[in-house]
């Protein structure tokens, strides 16, 4: 089968297109013909093994000390189940599935345990739309619900709202009944209002920490927002939440746990099947809309990674593994 190949850590050019053996589903596993995948900020980080601060070390221990242990990158996928391993009961051949694999999604086929982060696609979505959901929407769900413990009626500011995580934070926060302010460059403004942000602040012409408004939650998807400046605009029970963090933020999380007042929080979105089912239901109800900012064929894997590295991505970058016009419609 055709796949992107990842033989060494490095720049986008360290990825090539080549042939890989067809994976065989083991007991409890399904094989999916991948129609669409994405290149996420997580894929780009793994490609170069770029962990903030000391986090490169656990990344290397998990993914390979000197070079990637598994040769095929890619996490998000949408496609059709086309083979079942022994004992599979939850899926049937022909099911449209989507999910988040630990690796291997930038290929024509991948295998997943049926109990992994995989589910039937929401009705009515194309493969590209389904592939654009899991990474950003699962992260947004876990950070709003479990890390920030957001409650209806609270005011939330989302910094980096135009990216893959930000566009779902805005939608989910609105769905959970929060008042949403989005901070992003002006090119995202119309879309973010359409997704539910009551206010959109242009990050290039203003500083959200000096505008006089107070928030219960400031969610930073980019990293690096000033701990002191954000503390001043938080309510006494406020939470300054970092989706992207390093040792400075972890230190602040420990320090603010020991004193009264606003807290700094960091977290990790693990990719659970139960959460994917929640995302699927919200998408099926129309409460969550996939946001695709870019679309490229698998053959352009290097250019796709370079675009993600630029930091200027909007929503998800979909990688068409099967040409868009040949993907089986919903
Ligand atoms: N902890 C976890 O479990 C977890 C899970 C998923 C992702 N993450 C991390 O979360 C981060 C965001 O992920 P993502 O997928 O949303 O990234 P993304 O899709 O690449 O989007 C990044 C967004 O950030 C904005 N941006 C770039 N530089 C900026 C700056 N200096 N100031 C303000 N905004 C800036 C860009 O919008 P503009 O047009 O406004 O520049 C872009 O839309 C990544 O670092 C990722 O590794 C963590």
C-alpha cells in the first residue's frame, strides 16, 4: 500500500511517500481503508520530536530514541471498515468509521483495536469532514469539561481560536452555555462569529489583557500568555488553562494550587472512545461543525507539514488519501 514514510526525526523533508506492507487485523482489530486524514500540530511536533522544554525526552522514549520506531505517521482518519480480525463484534464490513490512531493514518490502510478511539462516523458528513473532527474536538472537550471544569453562564476567552483546537473550543463553549470571546488574527473573525463567538478580538492589533473585561476562564491554545497579565483579568475562581505548555506553566500550576485565587491548569487529551462518541453525537446534532481550512493530497505530505509548521493553519488541514472526487459520499 502507499503511505507517508517517517524514517528520521527532522524537517518536513524527512517524510517521503513510498510503499509499506498492508496491515493485517489481529484479534479484536478492524482494518480501515483510509479515505481522508489530516496533518495536525501534534503530527508536526512528533515529526521533529519537538517537545516543549524537557518533554522531548518522554516523546523519544515513546516514539523511538534515535529514530521513529513506527515508520508511518498520522493520527486522524476517516474511511471504511474493510476487514475484521477474530472476535470483532462492534463493527461490520462497510461501516464508515473515523477516529484518532496512535500512528499510521497517513496510509491507504490502517488497523485499530475496535475498543480504541474509533467510532462510526456522524451521519451526513463526508470523509474529509469526519477526519477533521477527532484531534481538535476531543482536545476541546477534555479541556473545557475536565481541565477547566467549565460551567454554563461563565465567560471564556479562547486565545489561538482559529486553529484546529480553537475552532472546536469556541463551538463547544457556546454549546455548554458559556459566553465566548475569541482571540485570533482578523482573517478568522467571520468564521469564529459564525461558530458562536460573541466577540472576536484581533490578536495583531490589540492586547486582550488590557481591554477591561474579566473572564472565568482564559484558554490558551498557543502557549506563552503572560501569567501575571492574565491573572489580573480573571475572576477570583478563574482558571488560566494552557493546552500547549512547558515547565513554566507546570510550575505555575503547582504554585497556584497552594494559594487562593485564580489557578493555572495544564492537561492532556488522551483520545478515548467514549469521548469520540460524544463528539460524534454533537456533530450529528449540528452542535459541532467540522472546520477545514486546507485540503491537499497525500502526495503533498511535505508541503502539508510545512504549512502546519508555519503556525498559520486555519482549522484542520485535510489530507486526501483517496482523491477527493473518488471518496465514497455520505
Ligand atoms: N495538551 C494536549 O493534549 C494537546 C492536544 C492537542 C494540541 N495541543 C497543542 O495545542 C497547540 C494548538 O494546537 P492546534 O492544533 O490548534 O494548532 P494549529 O491548528 O496549528 O493552530 C494554531 C493557531 O494559533 C495561532 N497562532 C500562531 N502563532 C500565534 C501567536 N504567536 N499568537 C497567537 N496566536 C498564534 C494561529 O492563528 P493566527 O491566524 O491567529 O496566527 C493558528 O490558527 C499545539 O501546540 C498543540 O501541540 C495540545
